[in-house]
């Protein structure tokens, strides 16, 4: 040190090195680390497995429907059932669920009917309408843009004095978007009751995680926003459940947001328009198939003697009746396109509706016509001329 | 009744709507403690506190996106985007979500919210602080687009916008913030959104304007009256979308001529829709082509040359004379 010179100004450590935890409770063979057993009641375990099986079979059925031209493009979830159900199952009905576009399992759990999901992927907006008491947002397609909505919902719940928690989903690709950053930042600053579930399924269409971020984990991104981030084995439903339950409880008692990175894998295509053989190897997919979330959970339940007989047939029957309900619905009514564009519609909407009604040989005003036909319709009927 | 400028009048609307409805809250950059960079939200933070008058992080998509969530929950956020030139950073939220939530959920949810933004030139401000982008919002189905022209209608339209079940993009002309004071009633006043106002009646030509251009149109009408003896009818749109075609058509059926003025660039601007609507509704009454007086089709020119680019009284007078003598 120089004498009579300026004081030394050493670099000081203001943030000690951080740690990121990874939680795994069931290994890929279904063996439990009993020290970490989240002690989920047996009926809840059975409910979870049933939901995982239903989601898997429904997803496979949707793929066949799409290949047959009976529904349009959709984003399959195969491989991500544990990440979705382990998290969503920790919510109350009065909590809010904010999906992206690959949350079929979470949506089924929250009460979205198969009929509605099929309608949605057949181009019917009716498939995006939550029931009046349902606290869910609809499928959101522009990546990460739903995350700020979740923060706003959580703020509003807090503002009204409700104890609702909001759970929002996104994928690894979404973490590169500006809206991801803005949502995390707002959530941290506002300290709102929101839980972000990032399903890191390794691929954003053809872009692998290593081209998406240079961060070692996605979980650690939360720390920069001032709230906890945790990585879990996303194919281990018990780990996802344990982490989500803790995060939801933390949010509900006013201790703010959490980010949970579920490390999982998209076993199928990005969407039904995608061919993943162009960008990833069969060996990689096979390695992840050995970590299938259903296989290990099933093995675990078997050791506990909790597998219900006849379950496969029961979920298939449920799916068959959902598909049947979807296909039994009548043809679309083109005049309904005007019904929900505005709450207080301008004159021009009425004029355009009247013009369409005239072309269709129908009454010009909604009130003057025959009673509106049911809104849900199958896709294969012809468009009325 | 008090004499207020537009800033004070807008502030009064916010104050009174917040007093009457606890679901109304204000969110934006510097809107709280500072009272907004143009002082429109002054004193609201002191009166209602930081949970209702929220200083947000500096992030436009976050402001609009979080407000969508609040609106879906049943609150009525009034967002301030500090300058309309910054709104492209939240344009995706407005187009993808604010405008569409009612349709996407088939009426289950709507976004009852207002997005206030100062817009327009004439205040010697830098790039991104002086532009007019109303055409982008006016083109989006599901949104309403309102631009007041003076303190009294600004106050009444903002109150109406807050109560409207549909999302309203509310542009405030910076050039008008302190331009004039008007008598503004103390008691709450609203105006119907979607209605144009015949600002001045006349028989020779319909001059269509909105926002800061209404003042310009009045000056041009005065000059045409003094120098040419022409009687100019000024239609102040007040709402850009939904466009009040009825008032426009009725006026042109009477005058047979129309000139449209706006600060936004010419091509594919609001003038095109206005002129087409007049043509559709009053074709047989037209005595001359409809002319447009607008900014040129160039990106922002810098405020040193702004006057060369934006409409001025002389250009409006010339366009009216050409139309009158066609």
C-alpha cells in the first residue's frame, strides 16, 4: 500500500457463490430414495398414475386422429407427463393454471374436456373457452408471452386479498424470449404468488438446449431475479410433485415466486408437422425412452401394490367417449365469427354480420334468427353454402 | 367547472374513475411517485398508494402482459406507455393478447384495459418521441383506438375508455398537453366511443382531422373563410377505430368534398380508410377527389426538419383550395 496515497479499494464479494439443487426421488427403475419420500397419500398416487396414463393414451390417440386428417396440427406431450401432472396436481381448483401449447396433461387434470382439446386442434375457438368457474387460461401459442399474464393474475389475486397461486408453464426455448425475462423480473420485484414450471425437454423444434443458453441450468436464472430456482428430474413424478408442493406453499404463504426446471424429454415430434430424425439421433431418443416417466412410476406403484386392475381399458373407454363427443357435434356456424370480437361491438361488425347473414340466407341480427345451434362441432362436415 | 389543460383534465378522469371503482389501477414507468413524465398521473400515488398506482420496472411488454393478467382476473388496469414510439416493445402483447382474449376464449375472458400513450410531433423531441402510429392499432380487430383533441373531450373519453368492456388504445397528443385550457365540469362526464364530433359546421368542404391536427384544421378553416369566403366543416374523429362512418358520410353528402389530415405517413394510413369509407357512403355526392394532407412516406426526419414533414396550415389550405376548384 502506498503511503499518503488513495485508500485501497479491493474488489469485494457481495454475492457468495450460489448453489443449485437437483431433486430426484425415483430412479429410472422406479426405486425410491426413502429419505426423500414426499409421502403422497396412496389415493393421490393412484390418481396421478391414472392421469399420466390417460394423458399418454390420449396423446397417442390424438396423433392417430391427426394422421387420419381428423384433427389439425398439435404439439404432442409424450415423455412430459410427469413434469405436467406432478406440478399441476399441487394446485387447488381456485388456483390458476397458465399453459403454453404443450400442456395436454395439465389441461386434462384441470378439467378441460377431451372434446374441447380436440375442437381446439380442429380450428374451433370454442375449444379455448374455459368453463365459467375454471381458473385456467387457454392454450397460448406465441412462445413465453403467457408468462407476464401469470404475473398479472398473481398480482391481481394479491390485490384482491385472495390466497390463489398461479402456475405458469413454458419450455426451454421460451427462456430465451424477452417476455420470459420480463415476467421473471416483474414476479421478483412484485413478490407475487406465482410458480414457473419450465419443462426443459432438451429441444425447441431443432434447437438443442446448448444452442439456447450457455447457462449451466435454467433453474439458476431465477436467482438473478431474487427468488429460488430448483432443478428436478422432470421424468420423476414424485420429485416434480415434491418441488411443486413446496413452491405452491411458499407462494401461498406470501413468500413469492419460484422457478422449477423439470429436466425431461420430448419423446415425439415438436408438432405433427415436424420430423425430428433430421436433427437428433435414435440413440438419444432410446436413451430417454429408458427414463420414461410412466414406466418408473408404474414400477414403483407395483412395489407398493397400488396398481389398479383394468386401468388401461378404463382410460381408453374414457378417451373413446371423448372422441365420440367431439365427432358427434354438428357443423360450424360461420355467423358466430362475429360473436366475441368485441364486448361492445361497433356498427361495422353488425353490418358485416348482416352481409354474411344475407349471403347465407339467414336473419341479419343474432336476436332475430333461430336459436343458436350448439357451439361445438366436428370438423369433417362440409361448410354450409 | 374549472379551466384545465389536457394534462389536468386527464388526471381528473383518472382520479374520479379510481374513486368510483376500486378495480381501476394505474401502471407504468414513473407514473407513481414521479406522477408521470408528463404529470398525467400526478398525485394519484399519494392518494391511492403504490399497490394501485404502480411504478413498474422499465419493460413495456411486462407492463402490458401483466396488465392482461390483471384484466383477466377482473381488474381494470390503465397502463401508461411513456411514449408511443416505445410501444413496439409491447406490440406483440397488444396484438396477440389484448386484442384477442375475448375472441380466443369465446367471451369467457375479456381485457378491459386502457393503454395510454403520448404520441405525435411538434414538441421538438427526439426520434421515438415524436411519431404517430395510430394506424397500427386501428387496424387490429378487437382494439378500439381513441385520440382526443382537447381537455374536455380527453377527460370524457378517458373515463369512457376505462369503463368500456373492450381494450382501448388511448393516444394523447403531446402538442396539446399544455396547449389550451377549457372549461371542464367538476362532475364526471363521459363521451361515447366511436362517435365523431362536428367541430364546426360548413357547407363547402369536409375537413377530417383528429388529435393535434384539429387545431391545425381550425386555423386553416379560419384562413379559408377570411381569404376565400369558404365555409369549412370540420369533423373531429375522436375515435379512429371504430370509425364513425355515419357522421363522415352525412357530412360529405352535404359538402360534396373532403380533405383528410393526419400526422401519420400517407400510404396505408388512416386517411386511406377514411377516404374509402366516404367514397363508399357518399360516392354520388362527391364533386372532387378526396385529398390527404399527411406526413410524407419517410421515416422520422429529426425535429429540426419536422415542420417540413408534418401537415401545416398552408398545406391544408392548399389542399382545400385544390379540392374546391376541382
